[in-house]
C-alpha cells in the first residue's frame, strides 16, 4: 500500500509537471489579444489551481480504485458460487445506483467548472488590484474593490455549497442502497433457508460479503464525483490549448533585412480591439534616421501604432499595410 501510494503520487506529480509546462509553453506563445482579454491572475489560477484538482484525483483518489475493484470482483464471484440466483437479484440494485449517481456526477462537473472559473476570476481581481494598488488608493476605490471581491467569493461559496449538497446526498444514498441489498438478501434468503435450498450459515456469509462491498461502493461513488471535478478542471485547460492558437513564427527572414535606410510607411491602416475601432485609414511616413514624435490624448491610438510596428498584433490584409 505504501509503495503503491508513493508510485501513484510520483505519477501524479510528473503528470502535473508535464501539464503545467505544456500549458505555459502554449500560453507564452499565444497572440497578444489573448492577454488583453484574460487577466494575469486568472491565467495563473488555471495553471496552478486547475492542475491541482487533477493532481488530487490522480495521486490521492485514484489509488483506491484498484483495491476496490479487487474487493468487488472477489466478493461477487464468491456470492455467485454460494447462490447465483440470490446474487443476481441483489445485483439489480447496481443499475439503479448507477442511474442515480451518474447524473449527480454530471452536476458536480458543471458546478466544479463554474467554481474553478470563479476562483480564476478572483485570482485575476487580486492580481489586478495588487498590481495597481497605488491607483486604487489614489482613486479612493477600496470599497468598490472590496465589493467586487465579496461578490466573487460569495459566488464561490454558493457553488461550494451546491457541490456539498450533492456529495451529502451521494454518501447516504450508497449506505441506503447497501441496506436495501441486505434487506433483499434477508427476505429472499430467508425463504430459501426455510425451503432448504441454502443453509443459515450460507445466508450469514452472504450478508457479510455484501457488507464488505460497502467500503468499495462508497469509494466508487466519491471517486465518480472527484473524477467529474477533475474533468471540469481539465475542460478549462483544454479551452486554452485548443481554442487559442499560437502566434505563427512567420517572416523570420525579415530580421536579416537592413531597415536602417528605409522609411516606415503606414498606408490606410485600420485597426480595432474586438469591436472597438482605434485607427481608421491612417496614412503617414516616418523618415529614416529622424526623430518622430506621436502626440495625442489618451485613447487616440499612440500605443496601438507602436504595437503594430512591433507586430504584437497582426494586421489583416484588408486593413491597409505597413
């Protein structure tokens, strides 16, 4: 057990290290627009908190599955050898159990995904406020930021409460199904003992084997909810990996061209962030080896022009040329 626990923990840690590095390698190569729409705290939460959920499942919850499977299979085989008819009747409970547990597990996955999103939002809020704490104090918006944080934390609390309600239903439900199984064995087995088909000793042995199933069945029910929680976290990670494409490392040869004697020319350049237009058919020439100043009010597009020159944003072909 100790060796198994260590090895599974090692596998879990290696897996999380690989996922975190893969995520970071992908994120660092994403387009600048991704970082415009996602706060740094939220991104960090996805890399650390979401992967922790997966790690907990792999290293702490998953080790229980192999002993549980062995116990269930062993107990069922022995029960079938003792009295296969009575065993089959008691196993009718299993589909009913699964029919209740699987939908509840799906609910846990949805709640877990929302909860992880709220945690990421809260991390983003903390990162933003702490980075701009001087601006917050100068603007006297401490109470507004406290209100935002409270709303975030209250949502996390409500989602945690919803998940707790489902888990508090699953565990007693498992015990109830076990008691129903014992009731069926006692009822049907009592009839078979009275008719001499099986002995009283066999009936008692069967009850003990059914009770022995209680631990593994409880493990399976909690394992299913933990699995759904891990699925919820992994879906959020896959959104980053699949939905957001990396920057194309194109035109690398352009770095070898000598631009020192060439003018920088914008020809009818238009640009917008999402649906917010910033530049509208801007045309100008910047002479080489000259100092050129950009002057204008905040939001007029000065930073956007520099971002386009540095190719932090790609300019669509239909929006002019640089």
